[in-house]
């Protein structure tokens, strides 16, 4: 196995490691064995990932004498539902998963969120391991213990904080992603540079195209740096009382756009984040918080990577500016009915604020809508 990078998340009794590098699926048994009370795990995945990676995981576990049962759910955001959560929990109970067993989430953010939530509520908390198979999940949803499902009223409104016991980010599996899915995950990578590390963003401007083309060293470093930044923030603020909200840069806009497109293939999560980051920098510039050049630089890099940047890049009709503002009102960051935004004083310098005039947000959305027509 090639050299593996490790990011440690020091949360006391709930501390865990994030292992990053190619070939981790093939050696999953050796990595997971120290967590097990008995040589058996329950794997929740989706049908697409199962066809690609389940056999490799089974072999990697069997090499260390670990048996596996598995459940494959339908792929897609619609799986983050009460119905699929109930199916997963009942399946775990039918397979006699006990308090000291380990549930493995093998898949992207949808499976990680759902399987983690199932583990959180099963027998009042069963341990689980994240094996994220998308770039988006490797740099974001698999780290930090946020688990949950969607409501018709909004994304991720039902859930629990439940930290994994281990994260295995096998960078070799990223080679099975479509270009669009990879770039969707890259939207979250860019976010880390924009919110807290200008040097990382500058590095991405230089190596981003190589990273997208398959440069393994660049991919490992991008995942490692992203995970380290997220881990540092999670340790400071595990349950999102303050600093952790910075990780939602671009998400207030992005979640509203996802809701507006029905959580469909019209807009993937990371695409919504990328468009949302561009809009957040537009609002910041309009409020005089950052240089006028900053939004242009954000957009230029996203364009260089072949990503969605503006509302005009989203197919089909969208609600008007007021309609989008209404959808933003369901965001988890709303407090006392007041919408809070993550804005920026510059690239690498984001902050949380509720002091954002609605008319400025509306004007930025309206201008973006005008470009769409």
C-alpha cells in the first residue's frame, strides 16, 4: 500500500483518525480490526457503489477474517428520507447488530449521512466507520459527525451529531467518478481555501487542472488539507455553536438552489456550493467587505475548472429573487427568524454575520437572475 496520510481528530474519548490514500479499501480489514469486538460488520451502501466497490471491501475485510453483511439502497438524494432510514434501521436490527458492533457507511455523502444517523439512533448509539467514495464525502460529509436526512421543508433538518470511529478515504476510488461528480466535490475543496486559507486557494489555482486530470499526489494533498481544516474547526466547535458555521460558506445560497431544483440532477450539492460561494463573495463585495477583484477571482477559478458559477449555468427555471430568499429562510443557520450568512473580508478570511441587509442579498440574486435571462 502506498504512503497513507493521516489526519487526527482529537475529540477526547471520541477521537478518531482519517486515513487518506490509494488502496485503503483493499486493506480495510487491517484498518478496522482494532475497533471490532467480534469479527463481523454491517455495511450500508447504495446500488451504484455496491457494483463498483463492495466486492473489493468484502475481500479487504475477509483478508483479516472479518465477515460482512450488506444492504444496498437506491442511489441519490431522495434516499435521505424517513422511509430509507427506517429500512436501514430495521435491517440492522434484523441482522442483530449489537451496541459494540460497527456499521460501515460505504458511499457518498447521502449514504454517509443516512448510515451515520441510523447508527446514532440504533440502540441509542452504535459505532460506525465512514468509507467515503466521492471527493465531496472525503473532504466534507464523512468528517465531523454530522448525520441526518432531509425533510420536504429543507435539507439536513433531521439528524444528530455522531462521530465516526474511523474514516478511510481511498483516493483510488475517485477514479471511478464521472468528471461532473468529481468537480462537484471540488466545490467543497475550493470552499476551504476561500473560508480560511488563501495559500491553499492559490495552490488550487495552480494545480486544480492536474488534480482534476488524476494527479494522485495532488488529490491526496487536497483531501488531506481539506480534512485538516475541517478537523481543526470541528475540534473548536463540535456542535456548530460558532466557528463551525464557517464550513457553510456558500451553503445558504447553495441549499436554497438545491431546494429550488428539487434536489435533482439539475444541481449537485457541490455545484450549489460553488455557485453559492461566488454569490457570497458578490454580497461581500457589494457590502464593501472585500475587494471587487475577489468575486472575479473566485469565478475565474471555477470557470477554469469547468464548473457551474452562475444561476445561468443551472438548467431550467428558478424562483425569482424573493422566492430564493424564502427558501433561504429554511436554512439551519436561521436564529430567531434572522438569516445568518458566511461572508468574506477577502479570500481566506470568512466570518459569520446576521448583519446583512435583505435588499443587498435580493439585489445580488436579482442581478444573477437577469444574467440568466
